[in-house]
């Protein structure tokens, strides 16, 4: 294929592969329907029917609950808000500890800080990248109140093992399913017979789960999120925290309507609500979620077929009995198969072939505990915890970050097959000319 672009050769593409527009004509019509109605938010922050939001919000909550099989769904302005609300709803307070992942969006680790609780990092699995149940158990102490798991890159966490730990030690499980819309476990029946199979959806595997509709997610309205739970008491706490708890309680004519939960009386709430336009767009996209996930999966399969002959690339590992919905495609680099060539050098060559390759990156993120917030330990909940957040704390996460993992986002619905072929040809060209990278 010629000299590598990183060394002055002609690239496969002069311009970067654009990410496709996720908004369809049906989505635009859904937003227009709200604009024509003129009700952009149907919420009220007091005890009236509108406490539960407008028609689009309520319809989205009901539809989503039916899709994943939970009793209660709450629309919010972001998944970050969902994590904060979830941490508040389980009653986190100073002195409590929450076991968190070092590899996720930072809010997956910082949400407990809002309530004065201390995040405790456990290491991740080397192949599926979610919290390792064995590492979780080592971090459980009498102060541990919850496990905050992340379904990373589109794959559910090790649900049976985490659930067993939570039951054994009496812990809450908060599930960050921001990257895993539509993912599920589908374990076989214990008797081995193929009947009455049930899918256990990501976001419904813990006590409280959250989803994200941020830019680039499986469904997107720019910002926005949902929270799901089967626990009626937790659902009410979450709704109050998201919608002016103190005003709602003050507006009730009969305090006896509260379902015997003294925790509710002392709540101070926020405004973390979703708008009607956001709900309408997500509701529209939800109608075609099966097709959107299918397109992502087929794009991944096309890439895997093309790269199968490259021995230095380890393709995505999918957990047995799970559906992976590929928020991104994550792979690992085998330097030993490339005579010691480092991942960063190889990926830099691939990016140069793609006119920049902004959607391709190395290592995901630096482990969260190595960020200044945790290294400085100036936050009140982190004071005196310097030993919690040292380099070497989570060896697997650090190894993947420094040397092994790379990922890309060029699998979204709407991307052209020719663009996917450009991506895979860039990998192949870099591999065939890898001696230029010495």
C-alpha cells in the first residue's frame, strides 16, 4: 500500500471520517410536535399532577420501564445527575465508602463525593474492563455501603458475581449503564431446557441503574438521562431529589401520604429534570433501538472480519450469555506479536492514514485516582486518604491504559461501508509497513 503517511507517504484519506448525524427526520418531527404544542417542560416543583412532568416525559418513562422490565423510571437532565440522585437516595453520608471503577467517566467515581462519602477504587477485568468481583471483595470494609458498577463500552458487568457480593455483605448496587443501552444478560435456564428465556437488561441489574443520552451514545438528544429501579421507596426518594423535595413536601395537604419513610422529610432537592423536547427525541429513537443496535453490531463484525488476520490486534471479548451493544469498539494491542512495537506508535500511524483519526484513541482514560482531585486529597471526604489513591493501586487498569487498549467510535449507525473500509485499510497498511515504525 505504499509508504506510511506518518513518514510522508500518501494517506488513505485526506480528511478525517465524519461522525454521522444521529438525528433522523422522525426525531425532528417529534421535536417539532413539542414546539407546536408550546409546552417545553411540563414539570412543577410542588405536589400536583405535574410533579411527574409533561406528556412526553411520562410517555418515555413508561415505555422505557416496559422495555427493560422495571417498575419505575425517572427522566433526568443527565446520567451524572442520575448517579448523584442514586447516591443520595440510598442515604450516603460522611464516613460511608463506595467501591467504584477507576476506568469510566469521572462522575462514576465522584458522585459519592457529593454526599460526603469516600470513593474506594477496585481493579477491573483484563478482558471485559468492568469491575473485577475479586478486586471488589478485597475492598469491602464495615464502612462500605454500596458498589457503583459500570457497564463499560457497551457490555454488562459480571452481574451474578456482583449481586452475590451485594447480598453477602448487605450492600446497595448502583449501576452506571450510560454506555450500555440495550445490553443484557440472557443466562440459560438451570435445567438446561430452552424455554422461558428472559433477558436481564443493563440498567436493571442493580438497586438503581442510570442511562445517558449524551452526544455519541446509542440514543442521543445532546444531554439527558434516565434512572431505573424496582424499589418503590428508592424511586420516590429519587424523584424528590430531582425535583425540589422540600417544596413538594411543603405543598402536601396530608403528610400521611408519605409511605412511612422519615428519610423523605429531611430531603433538600435539586432541579435535574428532562425537557419535553429531549424526551420526544429519545422516544422517537427508542422506536428504532433494535435497528440502531443491529447497525452497530454489523459494523463491528465488518471491522473484525477485516482485522482478523492481524496477530497483534486482539478483538473485543464478549462475555458469555451477554449481548454487547458497542458504544465503542475496544481492542487490545499485542506488542509481542509486533516485535515489541508499542501500541502508541502503531495507532499514531493508523491515525495519520485517516486524515487525523480523531475517533481513534489509546488507553481510554487515565485511571481516575491518578487525577489531581484524588492525588491532592483536598476534598473533605478525601482528607487523610492519600494512601487510597497512589500509582499502582489498580495494576490492570494502569497496564491497559499505558500499553494495551485502544478504541474507536466509527461504528455508529449511518457510517458508510466505504468509510469503515478506509478504517480497516489504515490498520492493514500500518501493519504491513510496521518496519517503518522502528
